[in-house]
C-alpha cells in the first residue's frame, strides 16, 4: 500500500475499497453477532448517552435522534444514507421519521442484510439500498436529495473532501448534511498519541481521520452554510470504554484462537483497535463530533 499524507500530519497507509470490504467480511461475526446484548443487533455504532440513558440500546436510539434533529429530518425528506452497516440507520429514518431513503454501501454482504432488515421493519417500500461508493455516488443523480447522512462511516473516505463534493452535487439547493464521526483534534501529536491513533486506524482499516477544523473549512469552501459542530465526546465515552473492556479479554483470547487457526488476523487487529480507541479519545488527540450544515 502507498503512504498517505493527511493534513493532520499523520502518515498512514491508504485503504482501498477492497480492504474495507475484506475487513467487514472478516469481522462480520464481531459486528453483526457479538456487538451488544441490549442494542439493536443491526447497529454497529457508538451510543449517545445523556441524562437518564441506561442501556446501549437507548443510547443508539438517542444517537440517531440527535442526527435527525440536527437536520430537522421529517416525512417530506428524501435521505441519502451513507452510513453503510446493516441498514439500521436507513430503516430507522424511514420508520421513525417517515423519510424516503436510499442507502449506499460497498459491501454486498452488508447490503443483503440491510435489504432483509427493511422487509422485517416494514419499510422496504420506502428504503432502497445500492452498491455504490459515497466518494463517487455513480448511481445518484444531481440535486435529488434533501439530506445526506453519515454516521461513523465517512472516516473510511481517504479524502473526505471527495465525499463532501459529491454530497453537494446530489443535494437540492436547500439541502442539509450531517456527518457524525471521529475527527483529529490535535495536529502535533506526541509519540504515544501518534502510536495510539495509528494502531486504532490500522485495526479498523482506516486511512486517516480528518481534522475537525479542516472538515468544517471544506464545508465552507464548498458553499455550505450554518455549519455547526457539537462535541459529543463525553456522551460516547461509555461506548468507547465498553469497547475497551472487550479488548482486555478479547485480545488475549483472540491471540490464543489465532494460534490455533480459529480467529483471523483481521479480527485480532480489530481487538487492538478496540483497545487504543479509548485512550486516544481520552488524550484529546481525537474527538467525536456531530457536524451539520446546509446549502
């Protein structure tokens, strides 16, 4: 793989679409079957914990509500969901907010589960899933959506501006966008911070995290207005800590299973990333924000 220089100053390996497909295929059992006992099984995202939130299931619902409220999502909206995964976001948008939704994903495996989920939730008449890259959007017409939505997914774009350029192209004149993700908060990292972020990125097959300032600057440069960024780091730290706790036993067990050929190297790398994401967030090298804007 070639090295990629991100504006935050971290040198990381560029991740291809094939790398991402392979990662989610290899880690399918972790994401789809073992993510949580009390969350929607089709959701593979952090939860938003606020006062009164007791379970991950409630927190996952809160997160989707936060994103929807940030762009005033309603039944008259057509949404381009770029969150990927097993279809939880797209089907929620249709079922809970009445929106018409098109979901993009580059993983045929996840797309098959997403289409089944739409049927199970009774929204297959309102949700369509397409195999497409959200940095290209080859199946999406110009000026055809009211909302573009990304939850913990746009981080997989090597160049996040490519996604934003496509989002602007497909949004209507008064369109809105929300991108909730991990973002770099620092530019000059210590040796330990660089190590933590790099191991996290490698384990989850990511090229880089955009710096929060650069991401907002790109939005403004492309003509987006009313740009807001809500720091939700405190609200997701319980999810991050739970994932960290998983790694404390998941990595040693995975190492043993890997030795006997019962767990693959990609799953083991996932456990490494699960360990490092928590201290990286605690160090303030990386933050977690809900960024929204409109044209």
